[in-house]
C-alpha cells in the first residue's frame, strides 16, 4: 500500500523558514510559467456569504517536478469573534506520475504566507532599483512583516515606514517588527507620509478602496501590490496605470481579480491590453526596469504554481530532516 506522510504546522515551520532557498523556489516557478507548458487551471472560489467566508482552491503542475500540489485555503473573517483564526488551510501533494497522494501538509496557511512573501521578494529583485534602501509598508499584519523579512534578503534595506488604518497597530508593528528585523520602522499617520521617501512600497491589506493614488508616486518607485486576490479587493487607484509600468503574476488571472481588473472596469486600461508577466521578465523574454526613474507596479494575486513550488520544497526538506508521520493510505 502507498505511504502518505502527514506533516503538521510545526513540522513545516521547522522545514521551511522564509529563506533564500524558498525565494529561489518561487522564482523558479515564475520562470516555468513563462518557459514551460505549465498546467494551471483558474482558481476555484467558493463564497459562503452567510458566515463571511470564502474558500479558494489552487493547483498547478510544473514540468520537471515529480509532484504537484492542490491547496485549499479558507478564510472566514468572523472567526476572531469565536476565538479562532480567520485563515487556515492545507495542501495535498500528489505524484505527477501516478496521481497517488504523497503527503498531507496541514500548514494552516503557513506555506501560503511564505510563498506570498517570497513572491514579493522576487518582484522587488527584478523590478526595484538595486540601490533601493527605504521601504513603505501599507498594512501592519503578518504578511507585512513577512514581506519585509523576505525583502531584506534581496535588498539592503535601511529604513521602513508603515501605515495602517488603526494607528495603534502601526505603532505595535513598528516596535515589534523593528526589533525582530533589526530595522528602524516609523509609523505614519497617512499613506502620503509613508510613501514620501519610499524606493519600494508594499501593499498588504484587504482594502476595498484604493490606498495608493497617482499623487503618491515618485520617480524610481517600485510598488508590490499583493492584497487584491479577490474581485472586491483594490489597493491601487486605476489612474496609477497611466504613470507606472505594470507587471503581473498571471495576466489571465489579474484581469479577473487583480488590480488590473479595477483599472479595466474604470476604463483606464483596455480589456484586451497585454502586459508582461513577472516570469517573462525573469526568463529574459520581456524587459524589467529600464531606467532609474521608471515607476514599476507588480500585481501579485498568487498562483497555483507558487503553491506547488513551496509544497514540493517543504516535503523534500521535511523528508530530509526525518519529520512527519508516515501512514498507509
């Protein structure tokens, strides 16, 4: 009988820290999207409105990898009232040769957090100025902290500003993340103040109304927008598209649920407009940043390719470390 390995969150946290190898694995997934026949169906989304819940299912087969992942990612946003986390989830890793289940990764969303932060670092590595030193973070949650942690591994960051709707959370973020990441972090009362001297801006919120507007832009700025992963979410004002060079993770996907979706709806961008994907830039098929003063915007909605990449890495590392509980299926 086939053996399945059960890995819990503790196993996976020990096996997959947010390190350069995780960032490189996600970058490789982006490259494969541009260079190989990746099988990646559209996201399956289930809304459970009566309980303020949503469930996303993502998957992809990446040529060259022996396994593929299917990720189930629920978000039930009234859970904190019940003393429960809003987000959880799991990944199933199956053999790409036989389809047999190889591992259950009960990560409670941890691997999604890691690959999302890694994707932000990949975007900055390829689109921000190499000498970028100051970062503005819009949002003060876990992903904001992870984005900074990943970014530090590809850019020599010297200072950070942070804005959040709740000033107390921005203050707490500045103290705790600053101490953890050994960075001076200054809380700001407005988005404008946070972005005033930024070389890189990262948006990490579930906002339904734009936070970064055209008036906030400055020469040389790179923006990584990663909060708009559903049709109703929107962090970047449509008029920004007139001033910034736009890059996305998957064009067919961002037309439906990314920042591009809102720019099209507002009439700022044609519905059939073509933009480069990050993987095409990594593969040398499209130019990335072409000038010091160029303003770049990378729209990251998250892909099944990233999930397969991080799940495969996690299983390999866990197996090497002897972690997990094997059982007969």
